[in-house]
C-alpha cells in the first residue's frame, strides 16, 4: 500500500488553506479525515498532485447551534456526532445515522463534511442530509456561499464545488415542535457500505397531520436519492399504516439499484420498501412522543 | 475409555503442567507491539521487491517491455520469466505434483498471476516502476468455474503440459461403489442435496512475504519466510533452486496467522531468493492485502452432490458424494500425496453405516490456485458440511427430529475403535454424550417449543440447527501420509540445562496457536520442570529438528506426542541419575512431578533440578553426560475430535436478515493441555465458521475478474457481528496418543458452518426451503422466501 508521489501542505488558517486551493486548483485535494481519500491513494485509484491538510486550521471542529440550525464544522469527526448531546436533542435522523457510519476507527477520523463532499452514493450522510434538508457552506479565496444539499450533489462522486472552493460547514435544520426521524441501514458487516439504507424525517402539525416529510435512499441510485414522490404523498395527510405502505412503495419505485455482490436489484428495491415503511413508523413514534 | 471430565490436575500451579489455564506467554510481546513479524525484519543494504501481476484472467503474453522501469532512478533490477527461465526457475513444482509458473513466460492463467518483479532501493520506487513495465496481452476466453472447464469447447488452460488434453487436474474415487449402489437401490428413502461450498480465503492478518539474504561470500542463504512448514520448505527450496540444503536456513519469525495460507511455496519467495542470489544483497518482498487475497492459497470452491440412503426405520445405509473441485490454474493443494481430494472421505462423519462412495474431479480454471486451506484439515470442512446438511435434510424428509435422527444413527461409544465405510479407524468417541450435553446447554426443548408458536411478534422466525461433526486430524502415520514424498512425522528436541531450566525445540511452527505456552506445559507435566522454566523454540531450521509443520491440526497430535515421549525418555534417564544420587535402586524410587523419592522414605528425595545438575556434574560411571534428547514421532493413527454445535437463529423473512440468538459448542478434543487456549482456538474457529456461513466468499465475474480483492468485498467479521458462543466440553481421550490429546485447531471451522446454515433453513421450513448456499446473505434468504409458497 504505497501511494504515488504527492505534495503536502498543512496550512494553519482558513485563509491560507483557501489560498493554497486557489493556487493549486483541481490538482489539490483537501485532507480532513482522509478515510476515503487515503485508501484510494494507497490503492493508487486517486493520484492527487497535492494534499491540503486542513487538520491544523482552527475553528472547524465544533458542533454549534445557531439561527435554528446545527452547524457542523469541517473537522468534526463522526464520533463527535455520535457523542453529541446537541445532535441527540435536535435531530433524530442525524443521531440515528451517526453510529452506522462505517466502524469506530473510521468514525474517529472521518468527518461528516468530508463524506458529504465525497458524494459517494453508497455513503450514508448525504441521504440523511437530503431527508432533513441540510445546506453546505463552501468557502474560497473570494468568498463564501451556502448551497442546498440537493444542489450540492451533482453526480456519482461529483459535487458542485468550484475549483478553489472547500466545504467548511454543513448546516442541519433543528427540529421544531413534534418531529422525528431515523436511519435504517442493512450492512453485511460493520464498516461495510449499505446494501441499502433509508433516512426518514417527519414533522407533524398540531393536529397530527404531516407538515413535512423527508425520505432519502443510500446505495440504490448513482447518487443518494430523495424519494420526492413518496414525500409528497405524505405531506398534509394523517399518518396511517396504509399511507406509509403506499409511500414506501413509491420510494421503492424511485430506487434504481444495481445487482452486485450486495445482492440483486429486486432485493434492494424491496428493502427500500420495507425500510421506508419501518422508518416512517419509527419517525412517527418519535414525533408523537416529542 | 470414556470420561466426561478433564482429568484432575497432577501438577501444582507453580509447575503448571497440563490442565492449567496458563496465560499465553507469547502475548506479552504481541500486545506490546514487540513481536517480530516478517515485515519487522530489516537487514543492512536490504532491497525491496514488488510484483507486477496480470490484470486479466487468461491471455497470451506477446511482449514485455521493461526498459522504462529499468531506467527509473532507484531500480536495481527488473526480473521477468525469461530471466528466470535462464536459471531454470520459470516454473516450480507444487505440493500436489503439478508445476506452477513462477513468473509467466507463455500465458497468464489467472488475474493476479505473477508476471514480473522490480527490485529497488525502496518500496515506493519498486511500486512506481511497476507502472512503467508494459506488457502486451493477447486475451483468451476465461474459464471461471469447473463446469465451464469441463465443457467440450473450453479453452485448454494448461497447454504447456504435453500430456494434458483437457482441463481435468485429477480424477479420484474411494469407497465401495458397488455396495453403495446396491444400498441405494434397496433404500426406503433417498435424500439428496446439491450444494456449493464457495471459494473463501484464509486471510491471515499478516500477508505472505520473504526476506532473502544470500551471502555472496559464503553462499549461505538465510531466508526469512512466512512459513507454516519451514523444514519442508527448506527441502523444497533445495530441490527447486538446486541450492545445497546445508546452505539454506529458513527462519519463520512470528507469524500473524496462517490458517493454511502459509503452507504453499509462492512465486514471490522464489523470485526474492533468486534476486538476492543474483544481486548479492538481501531482498524483501511482502504482499499487500489485495495481493494476498487474489493470488495466494484460497479455500474450498467445491461443488458437492451428496445423497443418503435410508431404510424404513430411518437408519442410514449408505452415502454417495460426487465432487467437482475448482483447483484454479495450477494443482497446488498442500495435502497428503495419495489423497487427491484431501481427506474428504471422512464424509461419513459421526454415523454408523456400511457403505460409501466418493468420486472427485478436480478442474483447472482461470483462477488463483489452491483449495486446501483455512482451518480445513484437508477438506474435512467440505466433508463435514455435506454430511451434516444431508443428515438434517434426511430428518426433515422422514419427519423425525434432527437430534433424534442423529441419535439413531450415531456410532455408539462401545463401537470404538470404529472402522468407517471409507476405511478410517476412528480412535475414540462418545457422540451421544456430546450431543446430549449440547442440547441440555442450549435448552433444546425450550427452543423447539418457542419455534412451534410460529412467528414472533416482530415477524421473525425461530430456527434451530445442529451439527455433530467428526474430524480426522494429526497426520500421519508415515505409511499413508506424506507431502511431496516427505513423511508426515514430527519431532521434539528437549535439552535440560544444568540449572534445571530447559529448551524445547520443535519442527512445527505456531501461527497463533500458543505453542510457546502449551508445549512447555507438556514438559512440565512429564518432568515436573515449571513451565515458566521451559522455553519453546520453533521456526529456525538451523536450530530445530526436522518436521512437517503446523497445519491440519497436527501439532498436538504429532509434535505434542513427540514432546511427551522425549520428556518421558529424559525422565527415565533422570530416574537412573536419581538412583545414583540417592544411592538407592531405581525400582525403589517413586515419581511425583518434579521429584524422585525413595518408597517409604519420603524425606530421601531429589528434585528434577538436582538431577539436571548431576547430569552435568555428578553422573555415574558408564552413563553419558547430559539430559538431552530428540524424538521423532510417527503417529500410529490419526486422532478424531468431535462435538455437537447447536445454533438458534431468528430470521426476518421480510429482509432476509438473520441473527444468532444462541450458539452452543460442545467439543471433545480428548485431554486438554491448556483449556483456556483450547477455548480460544474454538472461539476463533467458530468466528470463522460463522463468517463463511454468513458473509464470506470470493466470486469472479464472467471474465475472471476477482470480486473480493479487498476488505470492502471480502468480509471478515468483527466482534460486533460475531455472536456470543457458549462453550462446553466432554473429554474422551485418544487411546493411542501419549497424553490422550487430539487436535482442536480446526474443529470449529469444520463443524460450525453446517450448524448455522441448518438453523436458517430450519427457520424457513414453513416455506419449504431446502437449500441456500453459503454465504447465507440476506438477499439469498429473501430470494428463497420469494420463490416459495406462503406458509400455511
């Protein structure tokens, strides 16, 4: 496991980091947790000319509540999210997904922002971000912009960052009122990518009807996919097993899985149906209890 | 001679002989990161080697251009098959009498095959240079399974072999075909099962490697090697490379697991040694994980058609098995020479019936060579899996509880020694006792009652699976068992120093089994020297006696026996020395561990330490000085460990996910030298058995590309997904082994996969599912349920 030669810089401020990125352009990759990047480099599947290591940049490693959202910095490790009381209190979908991110060793180093930026359709976080409606904060030498997650994910392993931009923060809306959500994942073993997984999020009206619904799926399409039709079927309705069953079927119809070592496409599609139904039931149970 | 308890301790905690849960002494250095593994070996002026491997499964090599790689700064040499051929080393013999390419000259025959090697001043440069070697391949169609290999239009993989006209590696059969046929003709019920034991990989934590150091001044080749069989490897190096054997020293340092993966000789070893010889400097080669997974000895890949004949009372009367083995591109199994399908013919298992017939065909394919590895006892894993699946199906087919069906058909305790239908002489056993204990521990009746209630509230189905395996381990005897002509004996050399401390040198080689701890306990038991005063040395061929190595659970049956015998021989000499020191007749002496005393006068005694000192300072006239000796042990028979495993699962029919609610493993491996180490071995083996049944396999696409070349695709379970195991024991000593012990290292991988699979299938009985091949991944359960009628 010997990577090809590369340059390495370790800036100590955000200004310096974006300046390095501005100068090096597409040849440089940002190193935060490195849990996808480093193995790819060791296998020589990724051969970046330079790494800009942001681990010494101050101010990126905190989870904060601000303006109705949770701000998760680019150096917040997945295990910080697992351990976070704020997350547990404010977003059940995120809290439920965090322990399912790979294995404890990867969670010690890997970051949410890195995973979001990586846009691996088998990654868990972007499904969660789609279900809860997160935003991505991108910074470059010339300024900062805020990108809705659905606009951030461009394609298979492709985001909409411009050359010279880096993700500094992900913003996750905090629950208000009666809300709940979860993440259900089938993995063959700890650390495996999902065979299939579903993130669900429900926000209820005072009268018990569904105000907002978020459903997104992992490993069943070229990108993490939002089950938009299923979401729309739920909004404004009174929750019931039948309704959830119909929405689950709509989500399954929206999946476009591949047959591979994790199983045939038909199986994964059916898993989406079962997990959406179970996920909505769990989200409702939490919302009704909150 | 059945007992159900471990014999009482005969030694004090301080002496720590057999039966004590002595803590593994080797772990001190391992857990401190102070082990000495292959990659820790660093020699002055050492160069680094990297191997270029074929990206395709089957292709003719048109040309290899190494000029750019040669020109890279830091590259010392680029080795191709052409260069190896100049030294007559482009091909090498395998352990099964075939030949294998060291570096490909004519064709590549599997993805990952060795094509060229770069030797450079550092490992990064060596790998950089690989991308500067340009090979022109002319692709050929790939054969990716044995059925394809046997088809009339299959490409001939081994076209370099003059006598080879098809892809058949061997045909082999054993047993009585006629008697078996007759029994099937007369059977009241015939139970059939077609099943596939998929390709898996032993995947030791440490991959394979070598540091070859050929001294240009003396000609001495010191080769550090990840070797489970260093002595056999020395001899084979002498035969292959033509080096004089006295000039070859194999040192097998600490091994990070082996599981049979480190028994074969790999091309990398040969190329590194040749490179060191040619360049005159030490050369290190160590694989990456992916290289290990795609090119080294895999396991199984076995298609089995099995059948049982039953009479009207539900007794088995015969078994037949037809096997199709995917050998990969070369027949390179490490197994006893005369048995082409390993010891598969132990497939009659724990059951008493008169007739069996086994027919095996080995086929060349465009996949990495191997098949016999991964804690398998020479294909006993496949055999045990087949019979235990068949027995379960037989019970279901005639509507008898699987435990009762086994009870009805087990060999009975009074029948031992028992001659099996395929000729094995089972040494000892009490199969009813082990199963009764397992059923009691698991609370079988309770789980059957739970199951009878139907699906649980969460929709999950309960299933209970059994496996009552019998293994055959501890090869040889020398009459029947050899590898590449080398008889399967093993040895122990014991040297007791004047101060009463000792060194025990063995021809076997621990890869994690704990030899340093347990073999010292045998000496402690027999001589009364505290185990902590006995150091155990293995793996250095210049400094240990000859042996065939550690695999197939043979260390305790063979080297353990040698240790006991040499200890007893030294005790006999110690008795003479004691008589001399006590001025008494040898007949008047009494032995207790560590001490001789005069009968009736217990105050007149000498310790083994006093005796050891006298052996060098005060020995009687006419006696040779010293308290040392070596013994070569040729086992009179194999040993036959056995046990019953019971698994309870809950299956979610909607997702196919299954979880283990309870797992009980009752093992009988005879007398346990160190119960804690035995339990560690069983726990590891059960984990691997669970892995095979639940998640592990290596597959190939239609072009022969390996799917399973890294830990994303090849799954190794962690503590998280591994269920809890409740271990139990019965103790039925081996009557022919000096200390009554049997091998145990592989029992759990051999026995457990069938128990897990039987449990899942038992849960799916309402759906009428009779077979799901391993690994029983959720999607396979789901597919089986989808295809089935809804349960009543």
